[in-house]
C-alpha cells in the first residue's frame, strides 16, 4: 500500500501498541530533509520524536505485531462484535463496520436535534454520563466554523467514533458499552442539544466547553 503513496501519517496509538506517538513517512528526500532539520524546534529529533525509549520499543514491536494475521483477526472480530451487537439493538451505525472503531450515526440517532445544537457532541457526552464510556465526536464541532461567514460547518456525516484500544478489553466489556449506548438511545428525546460556554479559536473539539440547551 505504501508503495503508492508520496507521504503518509500513522497514529501509533491504535494498533502499534504505544501510549503516544506517530509516524511521518516522506518519499521525497528534499521534503524529508527540510522536516528533519526543523523537527528539533517542536518535536525532539527525527530519530525519537521526543519519545522515551520505552515508547520507541513499544512502537518497534507493535509495528511487527500489528501485521500478524492472528492478532489482526482477533482485533477486527472484537470491533465486529461490538458493531453487530449495536445493530441487533437497533442502533444506527456506519456500515460496513470498520477495523478499529465503530461509528455511531448521531444524525439518525438524534434526528430531532439540529446540527447547530451538535447532536454528535450530545451523544458522546451522554454515553459518558450513562456508562463512563469515552468516545469522540466527529461532526459539527470537529468541522469548525467557516472562516468567511463565521457559521458552523455542517458536515454530511454527524458521527461518534467508538475506538477500541488494542489488547485491553473483553467482549464482556463490549456488552457494557452496548448497554450504555442503548441507555442513551432510549432517552434520546429528552435531550435538546448543547451550546458553547467556551469556544477556542481553533481545534475546538479538544478544549471547548458546553452546557445543555434549556
């Protein structure tokens, strides 16, 4: 796959087993050399990315393990298990089910909440309240504002990403996740949306704060 790419980025917090880190792959040497010379200003060196040796060791091992068939089969089957259980409970999700995450269709689940009231953010917050399950909004909050009009961008997809950490949870844990989502789904019409109490100028999905709409 990489032979067809000029550049690639990899988040190593998914399958390669690290607590934090990533990879930047560059085919063009001149671009690579420019980045290599500037990395020490913001991110350690080109050889460690500011990581401890422990995390570098995890990354080296994880890059090998993540291509092992049995490991991949086990991991993907667990994601499939969660997705199929949610489908059985009548929860709208994105299909086909992915390899490292299940995406909830927040626009379908919270169809009574307009995008300016952030239905995916509502769903993500309520799942945490319901069962302590941390997810991530991938909808209007993540899309940000149009720099010219100042209006919220309204993406076609309003999603909540449920990423499953590798080699951590059992299928019994997945059942608790399903119960949390179903609990919110059953009381979804009680929810009216969210509004900002603090909105940073960029990357608002990291640090924004909200309150429920009355």
